[in-house]
C-alpha cells in the first residue's frame, strides 16, 4: 500500500512537472517572439540612426545650397513627393523660373549627374506631371 501511494505521488509529481515544462516552453516562445519583434524594431531604428548620421555629415556647402533653394521650389518638390531631389536642385542651383522652362531631358541631365541615382526623376519627367508642375509653379509665383 505504501508503494502504491509513493507511485501515485510520483505520478502526480511527474504530471505537474510536465505541465510546468509546457508552460515554460510557451512562455519562452512568447518571449522569443517578443524579442524578435524588438530586434526588428531596433534594426529599423539602427538604419534610421545611420541615415540621420549620414545626413548630418552632408558637406557644409551642400547644406548651405539647400538652405538657399527657394522655399516655393522646396514646397513644389514636397508636393510632388520628390523632395529627395532637393540636393540635386541645390547642387545645380535650379530656381523656380528655371524649373518652369526645363524639359524632361533637362531634368534627366540634372539627375544623371549623380551616379547613384539611376532613375531620372520619374515624377517630374513624366509628361502628365508637366501640367501639375506648371500649376504648382504658378501658385508659388
């Protein structure tokens, strides 16, 4: 009878330990999933921080030129979601008046000056956007 009680106690203990093991495994999986999510977020933050550092290291001459670009031109580029081209416009000292008379080929020449920019300003060069650009320029003037 004592042996039977000890077996029952050991069986109960084994069942309890197995339940606890399953619970710990579930907690560990949840923790790993949470850590993976945090890692992805921190990875995204890492690249944002690197981008910001790179932007902070822009040559002073380029920053000065960007600050010298007409505010209306900056707003037009932002409106067209083409503000990534601001450094190009600043480098080439493009003005609002110049933009009005630039052809798609002129814009492609401006963008071709940067070897890293293989696409030649698709938003500004598309013929359908010429009217939109003209309207924005007229509003700015």
